[in-house]
């Protein structure tokens, strides 16, 4: 979860609360789903951990202060620059076609009238780093830059150039270690000390990637190391090499400056716009006048070719619900007027329309996906401690669902076979379950995957953009991080997957599965098959050869507790070294085989891997575990 540190005096000044004790702060930050770390906080500096990954606007002192200020006044803050569609723009960013396949989106705005002070500059840098690290996936999907606008000349061009093109060499910001008199020597990729004079000289983007500490740290955020995306002003002066480093000229911001240009680049347009909106609101809260900048694209984007920033993001912010929905979920029956008042005190614009309440989140929020989100805001604003406790009216005895009980049985069997358990996340990224596994768009739904991955709407982090529909990628990720452990590696996971299903109400279904993987310098199909036989035999199934299935079914009936291996293929496995696992009632209950070397290379696994994966629902039905 995001953790931020800021001066207590800065929070008190921005929130307008006057002096606060640490106990007061601890109680107030709960409005932002925050927790004050009392042992790491002092009367001068506060350490807060935010529990809501869907509210990046609260990952900064300005966001927390905004919530406190709004809750105390009972009115949502007004930021006219979000609605001023016809207002004059301060400049333009012209996008070159060359960036489309690399880092295609950019947005920016100007902030004037606020003289940068120490706390404000530190808060901006902190918000920049937290947003880029958490929301921006370590700058892969969102990166932020701030510049001295008094020397900047519009239009700004956003283009891609060869990384070794000396025409676009510039003097980058030196790392803090090189700027400090007490700091030690800064070394390049070969471990050689970089002389102080080098920080006064121009670097090509390729040199920044190779030797600059920031370039090496965030090199993974660059889509193509041979091409560099640059921001250049009308005088051909380089602003920055996003997502890595600003120039020392225009890109160095110090205290006392009063004209700032803020830009955000990235790979997801709405994430770029949301980050820019958050920063615009933050600077406005410090007294800046926000002036919009227009971005002109030579290609189509999800929001057109001409975009203003800050952007209202109006299509992502409104939900409707009835007061009866509040009563159903919270057990209280507030009036529409009371709901609107409490939402207003939480920064949400709300109004009653007939029997419904229409709630619109501010443009620096994009977390309203369902009416439940607005009802949760109402509950927090009203005060969770104000709800009257109600004793249960009925006594019931709970128990494990049949699916969970069977999953626990399978887990015990796998442990009894000498396998080590791994536990993975249901949420993952599409690259893990498709790209690295050698799968493109599946030609048709199948039993193991279902179909296309189930995606998260309005995702805040691309690392958690889809739900996994099979378990094997999880174990390959474990293997890729276990290269230092002694071989052999024998491990398993019993876990949930979510598969696309066009016949279900929500077009998806959740199932349990078992995956076992075996890594060693010499491992093959027979190794995985031996453990498959052992697991299924302990569960009560007998193996029959594929050619003997009909005879076994005729003798024992359709509920015969048998299984077979059928010849088959799968892109993640070696051709000729994979088979489908058959049980009565399920032609493809699972898959077994040797992982394809190209898949192992993508995961950076150092040894061959054989594996099998089973769907547990067909097994549970066959074994009568209702």
C-alpha cells in the first residue's frame, strides 16, 4: 500500500485546521482510508499508509488535506479549470507519429501565480514518485515531469529519435548523490566512477540508458532502447527524456519559481489524464492558477485527436442509485437530501432526481464503477462509528463450501506427495497469462482457458488488469524467482481462476484448479506423469489407457472413477510432449506436458520444466463430493 511522509505543519496549513495532535491526525486520515504510523511520526513529520489503491488522489498531503477541508466545510471544492472548455489555452503539445508505438500519450498544463516553496516542492516530488511507482507501474504506464515555464517556448514537440542521435544530446539532471558534497562517487554500468565534469556535458539518450543511475533504474519502462521519446520546445531545447530524466536546463525546478509546466506521458490515455488532473488540483490548492494546454495527435486516440488538459473525464465519474440501495447495504434509511449533503462533504457532487440520487465524483477521481462506490463514500462521510450495532436475529452454523472443502482435500494430497505449496494472486496482467505463455488471441473458447481473459474495468494498475484463467503462469513466475534455490523444484498451487463464459450472467465463472510443476536440469513428461498418477490415485481414480476407455465405461457406467491421457497440443507446451487429461464427463479436465523452451526463456527460467494442471470441478462431480 502507498506510504507517504510529509510535514505536519503543511497538512495543517492546507487543511486549515490549526494545530493538530497526532491522535487528531490518526482519526482524521481515516477519511482517506489512511493509517498514521504513530511510531514513525513526530510533531514535525507524519508517516501515513493509504489503504485504498483506487484513490491515487489521496496519495499526497494535498489530497488528504483536501478531504479534511471538504469534510469540515461540507462543500465540494470547485476547480473551474476542469469545466472551462472554451477558455484560452496557454500552449500546445504537438505529437509526432513516431511515438505511437512506443509511448503514445502525453498531456500537460501550466501553473502560474504560486511561488514554489520548500514544502510545496517536496510534496510535488513525493506525489510524482508515489504516482509513478504505484499508479504508473514504475513509470511504465505513467511518468511525470515538471519544468521552468518562464524559459519554455511553445509549441512543445513530443517525438521519438534514435537513442544514439547526438543532435538530441542534452545535459541531464545529476543524481542527488552527485549533487551532494557528502555523497560518494557515482558509478556507471561498468562500475567506473563518473567524474564530476561529466555532469556538465551533454548525454545522448543511449548514454543515459546505459550509464545514468536513473536510466539504469527505470530502463524497463522504455519500450524500445534503440528509440528515445523526447519533449522538445520551439527552440529545439530538450525538456526531458520521458520516462527517465529531465534536462538540467528547463527541467530543473527550484524554490522561488512561479511559472511551472507539468506534463505526463504514458501508455494508457485515461491514466495520463487522471494523473495530470490530480497534480493540477494539488497545485491549485497551493494557490496556483491552472492554465490548460492542448495536445494535438496525428493519430486517433480513445478521446479524439485534440485534447485539453486538465480534462474533465466526464464519462467515468457518475453513478445512480436509490436511497433504498443505501438501506439495503448499510441498514439505515437516510433521505435523499441527507445523502447528497454527506456526499458533498466528501467532495462528490450529488443531486436528487426523482427517486434516484445522481453522484458525480470530481475529475481527479476515476474510481466510480458502481453505485456501491458512492454508497461507501456516504458511509465514510457520515462516520462509520455512528452506525448503531444490531445483534443477529438468527443463529446459524457456518461451514466450508463443498468446493472449498474439496480444494483443501486436494491440497492435503499434494502436500502428502512431497510438493511445496505456492500461493499466487488471482489478479495479474495479460502479458503473464497470454504473452509469456506463447498464447495470442485464443481461436475459440476451451475448457482450460474459457476464452479471452476477464478484464478489470477502469483498472488503476496494469499489473492487475485481468483475472488469471489458469494457474500455470503463477508457478512459472515462482520458478523465475527461484533460480538461486537448489534443484529439483517440485511445487504446486490449489487456487481460484476466473474463466470467460458467455452463458453466465457476468460472462465469467470462478473455478478451483490444481497445478503442479517440476523443474530440474533433467526433467520430462514422465516426471510430471508420475506425480499426476499419484495425486489422482490418492483421490480415488484409476488410470486406463485411451483405447480402453469405452470398455471401462461400459463395465462401470458413466460415473466410473477413471482417467486417461489423450494426445493433444497446446502453444505453451512442446509439440508431441503434451496431452489432455480426460475423466468421464469432461473431455479436457486438464493438461500435462513439458513447457516450451520459448516460454521458459520469456520467464527467464534456468531449467527445464514439466507440469500438469487440473480443473477440480469435474473431479469433485465425479467423486460425488457435493
